[in-house]
C-alpha cells in the first residue's frame, strides 16, 4: 500500500526531473548538496515527512518560473 511519504517523494522526483530536464547527475547533485533556500540538504530534509513536504513545495513553486523561461 502506498503511503503519504511515498506519494510526496514521487511528487518531489517528478518536479525535480522536470526542472533538471532529466539530467541524472544534476538531480543527484541537487539532492545531496546543501540548499540555502531550504536551509539544508534535501537528502537529509527528506528523511522526515515535514522536510519532504517542504522540499516538494519548494520544487513545485520553481516549476512555472523555470518552464516559462
């Protein structure tokens, strides 16, 4: 059974994939490095539901800005 944590992680991955245009190296780099806007590393933040939710919201907020130019 899929739980809320898994659903948010899927949303995070989809947003990150779209922003990075599927660049696996960029996805890995972004996920493992400190992010000033999030005040931490997404890899660490995503270990809690609150951090995962914040990180997903952050990426989803970036999508329209990046995709529209």
